[in-house]
C-alpha cells in the first residue's frame, strides 16, 4: 500500500467517525428532550392524581350529604304521618264525644312535632338549592311564554248594553253638531249576585151575582208546587240542592250565608226537610236510571266510606258507605248503606246478569261465587299503585313492571275512540296477551325473592292472585282495563266528605245518594246541573209516571227544545 492509499484510508475513517459523532449528538439531544417531556408528564400525572383524590373526597361528602338528607326526609315524613294521626284525634275531640279528647301525652307529642316541623322549615337551604337549574329556568320561561290568550266574552249570555255618550258632541270652534261615524265596543264579564226575593202569587176571586142557580166564586188554580203549604220556591230549591251537593257546603254554613248576605232566617232543619221532599220527587228518575243500566251487562262497582251521626249515641259518629255503580261512558248510580258487607251489593245486583269490574275486595269475589250470571274482572290501576309504592322504596324491579303496565295502557290509549270489535282487534294486534304472559312469568320468578309482607311482596302477590281477573278485560272490547271511570265519580263525594265531615242521620244517606246520582250523571254527560234541575223540578209535579224516561240525563232536553 502506498502512502497515498494510507492517507486516503485515514481520511475515510475520519469522515465516518465525524458522521457518527454527529448522529450521537443528535441522539443525545433527542434523549435530553425526551427526559424533559417525561418530567412534564410525571408532573401532570401527579397533578391529575391530586385532582382525582379531591373528586373522590367530594364524592364521598356528597354521598354523606345525600344520606343525611334522605334520613332527614324520612324523619319529616314520619313526623307528618304522626301529625296527621294527631289531627284526626283532634277532629274526634271537636266533633266526637268528650271521652275522645286528647290525653296530656298526646298534646305534648303534637306540640313537639309542630316544633320540629317549624325548625325544619326554618333551616337554611344549601346555596346550590337557591340557584335555578336550566330545566327550572326553561320551565319558568315557557310558563310565562305560553300563557293562554284572553278569551272573548261568550255570546250566548244575556246581554246588557250601556251607551256612554260624549258630554259635548259639538265643535269647540264653530259649535256645529257632530255626526256619528261609528262606535267602539268594549265587552266585559259581569256577575249579578244571587238574591232572595218575595214571590207573591196573587189569584183574584170573582163572585157570581147573576140569577143562575149555581152562584159561587171563581178563582184560578194554584200552579203545581214542589211542597204545598211551604215557602220554598223553585229557584231556592235548586240553589239549596246545588250548594249542598255540588258546592259541598254544610247546611249550617248555608244558614249562615242566608242571614249574613240577605238578613233572612232559613233554619237548617227546614232545609233538611226540603231536601228530603226534593229527593222524593227525584226518586223516580233515580229508579228509572237503574233500570236503564241493568241491560248493559257491564258495570263498574266501587265503594267509599262516609261518616254518619249515630242516632243512638249523641255526638257519636259511625261509618256508612256509598256504593257506586257506573256504566262506562254512561250514568252513575250511588246507593247508601250502613254496612260494607255482601248484603247491600247482592241486593242491588239481584236481577243483574253480566260482568262487574271491581278491585279485589272479598265482597265482590264472594258475589261472583254466589250469584249465577255474574262474572268479575279486575282493575289494573289497583295493581299498578302497589308497584308504584315499591318504586318509592327504590326497588328497581318495580320499575320494570311499571314500564310493562305503561305499554298496556298505551294500547288502550290507541283504542280509546274505537268500537268494541276494533278495540279487541287492536289489543291482539299489538300483542297485549303476550305482554301479560311476560309480566306474569316475571312476577312468578321474583315472588320467592321478597318477603310476603314487604311492599314488593304485596305487589307481586296481589298481581298473581288477581291475574285471571286482571286479564278479563281482554275477553270483550267493551271492557275497560281498569275501573278509574267509577273512581272519578267518587271524587265529588270525597270533596264533600272533607267539607261537611259527616251525614247528619242514617236516613239522610239515601237523599245524598239520589242527589249525587243526578249531579254526577249530569257532569258526565256535560249537562248544566242548574238548568237540568230547574227544568225537571218544574215539570215533575205535572208529569205522568210513564213520561219519567224523558227526564233521564241521557234523554233530557230543555222544555224549549223538546217543544220544537
């Protein structure tokens, strides 16, 4: 190898070594940059760990606060229940015998509960509760935005016109008269307060002074009246009936109103006697309504308790019951009885043949067993309430049943306006029987997992025991899925029960039943009860018994319409 070759080889080695040094420097710079980034990532990781720890601690605090609020809510609910129980005791003290007054221990308990409730109400709420959520803001905005527009004054009302002329219709400069070019009309609703008037019926007498052999006195006959030899007028009779059974005012309060507003004494004992006579006039309509309900072959039946003064013990109240019999989409008939046994409903339905829809009360089950020609179907609403009670206890299994029941009700909503045949076809087309089978299988699967006395256990047992009755509505398109229609008819009596508290005498029960039957049936048929009663009570004294059917709410037409 020559010297030049050695030099060239040496130069090549140096060049290669320089390249490697440059690459090594680059790798060292990259490693330093990576180490710097790793340090940043490590710091970020530590920060995130600290934030996670803070969130975990905050979550634990929220859980503890939730548990405290839940415990406080349970305690307040128990306090409210206790307060309600003691309020019932106070009512018995006021309206019952002296032996039912509160003991000193009960009085002190009531005072303590009231103090606890006041303290809970005065407790400051968390700051977060004072801020409206977006949903609440949206709800408030929508409420303000969706206010109903002002409705025009109805044109069917009696019209009173007041014309207001300008004080001066002449030109202020030259004195020339003005010429009418139009008018502005402003309408308002006005109320004319009810008033009592003295209605004098004058019948002149005419003596015959002729030479005929039949001298005498001529006088016009007195128009038929509801109660002869009484001061009760037709308008007053309707007012008392509506005020007592539609406005749910007691006779005592009505007596006060007559005196305070009109300075007229109308004793409540007198009003009780008047209502009895009016109920006797309405009784044929009541009986005729029942005769039209029997052939339908389908009745919804329910009952509700009422308090009745015991005539044997002064100031003592006993329990009575109002029984409801309703035709879906038709009339409702009420019947009063002192007992909740089989006897009253068996007596009422002794000639009925068909299907009754009820809850699981044993009287109705016994009626189905004892009476030939009567079948019973159940009410899904009663079963659904038990699952809702279980849901309030945060049982997730109850939510599944509620959702399935909602699916069944959606089918009924779709079939609401259909005829019986089309409704039955829709139920099967939307797989209602299959839904029922699935719910039953799930109920049988879950029942062993719950104690019989637990809320969920009671809901499952009620559903399984009533299953055959609950699915009974699928047999006929006429049948409803529940008897909520008859329960809606109970609401007016429930309101009245809170207002007048009790029926004054057992004999007054049938009068209340007759009055409520007429009024509830009018409401269901969108009939003005005041117009109905005024017309019917005017016509009843001269009506033949064979014409009673024309006065039933289902057939009634005002006299002016009937004569056209």
